[in-house]
């Protein structure tokens, strides 16, 4: 792919092929891409290269490339049409809060408080200590829970040991916080050097009155919800919020655990204060009905996401048609009102009532007399009042004369 310019703080000044940046092939698996990203991110992280500004730019380029290839939809768009297919979408970039500084952290906290989803990454210090095997691991037996408080951008590590029967039944690791703390639940795999490499990460989500995160190793595909996926697109088009709601559904890379000890960690992701939490390890053997319900609901949600893709197309067409007919409704209503108005005007022209014109020549109003009433009061040809009134007055006069004669 040809390089080019891209505006916005999330992308490097000059874009290179993400596969080239991460040193992976186009047919690489998600796990291979993730592994390559972790190694390069750790290599170029600003915390380890404070005196090398070039490393900071390389770190941004690595993070930007991973933001494309780690998202199945964005990777498909890029493979199909290159960077141009991603121009209209906001490219999210994970930030390391430990490297922001106080002022930028305050701005990030403000935006998060306003509901703007901000993706954060695990501190390079934590990842390096885990990779070197210098972290303290506390035991977390199956069927128990531990309460704790972890400082921001720090982690508490736990070892969960499971036997063959428990591994076959399935394991669930859950972390909750009644204080609504932000945290990450991390799962590490054993490296050849004895250290631990980050394999899975679940960000806490608000659930009810608290926050929680969980990992479910139940021998079937489970999904995690990434609320930041398509967040900018949803902000631009609020109507799309419903249809994009399930777009953040991402398959978990690991669906089962083998017998042995597995390393988990709770990472404090608050902006300023420590995160309080409760972590518990559960064997699914006692939750067979619940496990089956989860399997069914995961399949239903995945099917519903596919249905929504088709329904959105139908909805957009229906909405466009609705807008078309509502516009026509307004036009037709206006047309009918105008025709009826003209009709009333024509009806009012059929009348014998005339307009009285004053001396200035302007119409001062309509006469209250009809033409026949005017004719009834007009003088006769001899200058007298018409015959009816004349006869009436004459009889009245004769009546008075008759009374005078009788008296005489």
C-alpha cells in the first residue's frame, strides 16, 4: 500500500502498511498480530526510550497499525480498499495513562466523565515486570474470592491452579467493584524465559450499581464487548447507535484452560485514585444450567448482530421512503389548502351585494341594502314615492277626514 498523509492525532504523519509496521504477513492470525504488537510496543515504549524521540513516533505507528489489524472490521476494510476505506471512521488509539502527565490525565478524565470512551493500555512497566518474571503472584484457590485495592497503573497478580476435572468443567474469573472503579482483568501466558506475556485483557464495564469484568473459559466461543468500537461514528449519527451497539462484540481468543497454574491480574485503570475490587475464581461444574444459558444467549446475540446488518439496510430504505412521503404530505396539504381557498374566493363572487364607493373613489365597505331594496325606495317617474306607500298614506288621510265629519 502506498503511504500518505492523514489528519488527526491518532495517526502518524506518514502511514505505512500496518502489516509491514508489525512485521507480520497478511494471513497472520489474531494471536500472531497481538504477539508482534506487544513486543514492538514494549521495545519502543516512551518510558524505556525517554532520550529517543524517534522511538516515541515508532511507538505511535505501532499502536496505530495495531488499532487497524486488531479490529476485524477495520482489517477487512483496509484489506479491501486500503487507508481510504478508513478515512471516514475515527481511528481509536490506546493511551498509557502513566505516560500522560498530570494535565493531560485531567483532560482524559474529563472527557471520560462526559461519556467519551477512552481506550487505555497497560503500563509498559507492568508488562516488562511480568515479562521478566519479577512480579509477586498471590494464590487464588478455586471457589474463593479476594478483596483488594490496587494503585492506578499498577497490578495485583494472582495464580489460579486447576486440576483435570476443573479444566474440563470450565473456569470463570470475575472481578467486581462496588465503588465503580475502573480496572482491567488481565490473563498472562507462561513465556519460555519463565516470565509472563499478556494474552487477554478485559476492561471493566458499568453493570448495575458497580463495575465488573470477567473471563469465561467454558469450551465454547464467548465474546467480549468493546464499547469504544464505532464510538465516533455513533456520535456523528445517533440513529446508528442502536445498529452499532453489537459491533463491539469481539470473540475471545482463549476459550479453555489446561490443567495447571494460570496467572491473572487486576490492573488499576482509574485516572487518579486506587481501584477497589473483588476477584473470584469459579469452577463451572456447579453452574451447568447457567453455562448452557450463556452458550445459548451468546449464539442468539451473534445471530441478532447479523440480523441487524440486514435490518439496518431495510430501515434506512424505509426511513428514506418515510421522509419522502412526509415531504409530499406537506406539499399536498399546502396544495389542497390553496385550492380550497381559491374555491371559496370564486364562490364569494356569486353575489348581488355591491361595494359602496365613497367620494374619494375607494371602496368603504359593502352596502347593507340589496338592489331590490334600493329600487323599492327610489322615486317613481312622477317624482312621488312608489304606488304602495302612496296608497297607504292616502288612506290614512281619508281616515282623519271622516272622523272630522262625524264630529261636525
